[in-house]
């Protein structure tokens, strides 16, 4: 290890999945001068903040693990949220990442000058580093609906990512606003417990049926005893072929793969919902996967439960006793849950980030966030993002994506370690060309086929990776250095 390697200092923003990965990989590469600033009191990111009933990842357990840390003890094919949080806490301890973390320190300003990044936290701590790794995540700023009278509700009311576990649920009148993955999971979990559950649906979702069997103790013991068996299930070729096929379906709405998805979700609706009138209210008027595909083993069964009511009349206002819909009906409630998602376009913001020559990130991203291959921004040298703007999202393992991005970023860091340059960031022309190609491709994907979703930017263009998973993997192998400014 060179003296240069020992001297380089890194600041990592966030101690969620990507921040933990960054700490592990930096130390593995011989960088010891690393600090992770975390705004909360413990690690975990989205898995720390989301603790709602029914919380389950829709990526298979053994795919939602670091490649270097398989877990033989997952309880189910799809991992419960609490187990994922436990997994990250265990990994943080095992690799001594917790020694790098400064908790309860939210960065409010990050500025590049004199060849270094300078940060300041809300508590007044000032620090500087050669590199910043933005591992702030995508889904961490809750989105609250703008509904008249919301402040007048006299029952319990909270966002799904701010679940109040002191509020009783059994026998209560519960309302759920929102029917993405979170809303669907909460409905399935709470219908058997509620006295009455009202699910307020703005637009229906296509539901992909999925089984979630438990791993037997014999299976888990076999994983513990045989590392090769655990490795094989972690790298299951059938699963990767399915993921690649799904990405082809997204890229080409007319593909056989997309037609296959449409057949499955249509059959799920037709065969699962007995009441014709309810079935029609649950039938989307857009194509499957235009919104993020919802995976559920039992939502259709849950919404047909005697305790459940699907409310499709739009909400007029919230009153002291419940939700008033446009038809004049008052749905009286004891608890109202806002499963209304996140501000997915925020990323590092509202932190103030100032790049080279006083360039403000808020100005650069005024029309919407963008980054070259989701990792680098012009005029922000030595700052790299994990799971940044316009990267692969939607029913993929973000751990796999983050690991691939780290492989790419580490090669750019290596240029500075070796002394080839002092600063590295993407050229403006390279980002502009990438964005032009990405936007043209994104418009042709299933996400651009005519629906409203959180994938769309302010101009209605899908803000996502518009190509296949395999193309992303190939792009992450080796940086094209002609796309980067290498200064100093």
C-alpha cells in the first residue's frame, strides 16, 4: 500500500446498504481514512425507517445479500424487512464498519474547493476529504399527500415509513391511502386484524402472483454446512435469466417476455377476484409494468376479505372522524396510514452541494437529477454516487447494482491513488450524450407507455435505466476514460 493510499481521505454519506458496502470495500482496498456520516441513530437506511406490518422485500433473499456475505439463515424466499435490517447490522459489526460511522450527524453542506471536499453537519461538525461517496439512497424522503383537512383528523395518522407501533391495530377501523408495494403489503397484513379496513385506491395496480415459502430448518442447515450450495443458490442462473428476461420486457414492450408478463398478471386478476364489479375496479387501464410491478401472494384475497373495502371514489378531504370522498361518503376511521411513497428525485438533497467554481447541484439539477451511468456529475470531481439518478430500478436487487457500481467507481479512485490525476469527474459532453441516448431509449420502454408513476420526471420521461441488465453489467466493467476529465 502506497503512502498516497494511506493519505487519501473518504467521506461517505449515509450508512444504509450502499454506505456499508462503501466502508467495507474502501477498507478492503487499503484505505483506512474513512468516515461515514449517518443522519439517524443507527444503520440501515430504508430498512431502518420502514417497519410497517407486512414489510417484505420483493427480491429473493439470497439475491438481496452482498455477494461476499451470503446468509444461510433467511427465513423465507422473500426476506422480511426486520431480517434485512438484522443482516445489515450483523455485517456492520462483523466488518467493524460501525467504527467508521458518526451517528446523528446529518450533512447540510458539502463544498469542493482547493482540491478537497469540505462538509458541515447540522450539529456544526466540519470535516474535509479527498473523495465523497454519496450513498444517500433513493427512497428516504417520505412523500406526504396534499389533502385538505389532513391536520384535522382526530385519530392516529402517520406515513408508512414513520410507523407508530404504539398505536393499537386489532379491531380498529383502519384506512390505507396508496396502493403501491407498501400499501398492498400493509393491506394484506392488517385485513385479518382490523375491525374494518378501507383501502383508498387512486388507480389500480397489476399484481404479479408470487409464492413466499419458508425455508425449512433442514434447508438452512444445509446452507450452513455446504458453502458451495449456498453460493449456488445465491448465484442461481435461472433467477438471473429471469431478471434478464424481465429487463428485456421493460426495454421492448412488444417483446415475447412482456406479452408473457401480461398474460400472467391478467390471469391472476381474472382467476383471483370473484365479484365482477370488484374485478373491474381492480383492473388497470394501462399496460403491465408501466408502473413498478407489484408482487404479492395474497392481495386479491385480502381485498375480498369481509373486513376489507376498496374505495375508488376520489378523496375530497380529511375530516376529524375520517375520510370524505367525492361521492359524499364519510369513511370513519381510528387510524389513517399514508402509504404514499417517497420523493425519489431528491437523492443528496436538501443538502447544499457546491462543486467546482461554485456550481450548485440544485442549479445543475433544476430540471431534474442526472448523472453519467448514475455515478458521476460534471464539475463535481471526486464525488461518486451509488444508486444515483437514472440507474436501474424496479424489481432488481439494488445490492447487485451497488456492487457493480462500486467496481466501476473503484477504478476511478485508483487513478488518483496511482497519481495519474488529482481530480476525476465526467465531462459535460459525455453526460449530455449519455442523457440524449438514455432519454430516447427511455421513451420507448414500458415505463413510457402511458401511466403516471414515480419513475417519471417532471417532463413525463422515465428517469430510469432504459436498457437491459446485461448492458448495465457490461458498462460497469471498465470506465471509458475518454468520457472523464482527469486533472492535476
